[in-house]
């Protein structure tokens, strides 16, 4: 099963929840939340995840993407910036 961005999941291997940041056929990058605190981003295989009932609101997802764009700019990570913006922001310069 492939998960979409913003989808909340239960992480069965570490008794935590999280939301999908990105997903492909091999697994998903999850923002892990345990005991109400964000523990960071970690990649999990799909069999370690189970769909949760809640979902990230679209406004929150947009805020998260903006945060990641700012982090990419701050760290001068050009490839991450391009992946987040699909190159659309570079064209506007």
C-alpha cells in the first residue's frame, strides 16, 4: 500500500504516530510524533505502517511545505529545494 502526503499513520514498530512527508514504492518518509512531541523524520517500509483515522489539514500541509522550503534555503540544499518546488520558484527569478 502506498500512502499519500499528509496522511496520518500508526507506526507499528515503535508505538508512535506520524504523517507522511513523501512516499514511493519502497517506503515512506514520516514525520514521527511520539507522546505529543515531534521526534524527527524517519523512513519506514510500508509494512511498518498502518493507516490512522486522522489526516493533516491541507492548510497545515501547506505550512509544512513552506517550512521545508525555508529549511532547504537555510541549508542551501539546492536539490531538496528543487524537489519541494518542482523548479517553479527558480523560474520566477
